[in-house]
C-alpha cells in the first residue's frame, strides 16, 4: 500500500521549501557588486639621450682604391739582333734613370749598313759633281753657238736633277742606318723602376719584342670610387668645362704591421660614370712617392690598397649622433614635453658604423641614443644619462 502524507506534513514541506528558495534568492541577489579599479600606470622607460649641437662641419668622406703609376709602358726593341750586353740595373725592382743603357744589341750588322750607305753617298756625290761639270760645259758650248735659248736636255739639266735626287736618297739611307745603330742601345725613357724583365743576355730579339715593363716613379695615382651622396658632399662637377677644385686626400695603408699615411691631391675626375657600379672615379695624385727614407715610411708602390679620407665642403646645421640613434626610416626619437617621445625626420649626410651626421635637429634637442621595439612616439620616458657628441 503506498504511504499517504497528511495535510500537516505537506504544509510543513511547502513552508520549508519556500523558506529555502527565499534564502537562495536573497543570497544571489543581495551579494555585493565588484567595484571598478583603475590599473596602475606603467613606469617610465629609462633612456640615454644625446644633446644635439648642430654646427658647420666638413664631413670626412671615406673611400678606397689601388695605387697605380701614372705612366707605365712596355719597353720594346726597335731593331732586331742578339743581346750582347746587359746593364746591372736591368732586373726586376731596380731603379733606373732616364738615358741609362739597359740592353745592348750587337752592332756589327748595323755598322756594315752604315759603311754601305756611306759608299752610296760618295758615289751619288761623284755623279752630282760630274753632272754639274757637264752642265757647265754644255752651257759654254751653247753660248759659243750664239743662240739665246738652250735645250734643257742638251744642258743636261734632267740628268743633274736625277743625280741630286739620288744623292738625297743615299743621304737618307745613311741617316736611317745611323739611327738603327743608335737603336741597338735600349735606354730608359724616364726615371722609373723595372717591374718585370722579359729578355736576357744572348737572346735574339726581333723588332717589336717586349724587353721589360717599367713605370715612372715621379707620381702615383689612386682611382677613388665616389657614390652620388659622396659627390654631393665634395661638389666635384662633371659637366662640360667644369673645373675640379683641388682637394687634399689623406691616404692610409697598413704595411709591415704598421699604419702609414701619404698626402695626395685630387685634381680631376674621370670622364664617364662606371657602367657597372654607377660610381664616379676621382683621381688622387701623390707626388714623389719614394722620397720617404728619412721617416722610415715605405714607398707608395703600385698594387697597394689604400683608404682615402677626403674632407668635404663645410655643411651648416650638421649634428653628430651615435649610429644606434638613427632608425631604419631615417628618423630619431627626441624627448619632448612632459617627457613624451616624439619622432623627427632627419636628412642623413654621412653614415659610419658607429656615427651618423644628420641635418634637421634644433640646438639642445635631447635625442635618444639607442632605439628599441619598446620605444615609440608618445612613450613616457625618464632620462638616465645625457651626453654631448663632439664634432670632428
């Protein structure tokens, strides 16, 4: 039989259930609401700054090049023959003076040629003398005949002109033979140095054979490539009729474990732009590159690789900054009002691994010396250290 509840029991159950529901509602509805709370402001970022001090600066334009002599030639034999003698200075690396005899070719054949030419000259002179005598005799005979006009052939005038022409040709042959004899001595055309020698004693030379490579020691040149921005700093004109202002260039190179310097002058630029690299080559000249024995400085010889520092024209309003202060978009971050960062665009005049020179900053501006991804325009910062970049 199912159990039956009394009315009293049902009433008690309803009352207990109602009270439970009321308590649950009161707990859910009457709990305190959370109060909104402002988040703490992030602390300012510590930065190092550089005080910009713009001024008039001649920026150091730096480029590199290889030393070459201004004059280098292949010395060749002008006549043929066997090398009969060689000078003691005829060796690679030797210094030579203009007029020094480096090689002597056998002269016997050329002396024989001179003797034959002298014989031909004597024979031609004899013929001219004979024809002149016959010409005078013919004139007397014609005058004795009492005629005013004489026949040119009768007076032997064509024969005299032919004899004189033959004499001139014989004299020219003699001069050619004498010139060939002088060319058997191969001499140095200028003061210089032997770079390579190609022949030696006893070797037979044909006319046009190269005997040595020599270069002049009075002047060395360095081809210095300049980009478009470097040309703007140096103001070297390329237009027709433009004169290049002479500029000094300090050349430096490491040799025998030491760094040495030479002073050069830029007097000209090449006539065209390089088609591969699109640069313009300026020519720096170093006079008397071997006159440095008293200082112990090595000579500036061909093949040396040098670095050239060329001062530019003075540029107004240039500020020197650490390279880390410049951002990839050619802007810098400066500390503005209320210590908030501001982004300023600058004109980069020269860039080096550690330093940049820019235009566009006011005096006294505080430039952040290094940038990071945490720094952006509007960020609150606190200055940790101030420095001043010294102008070169």
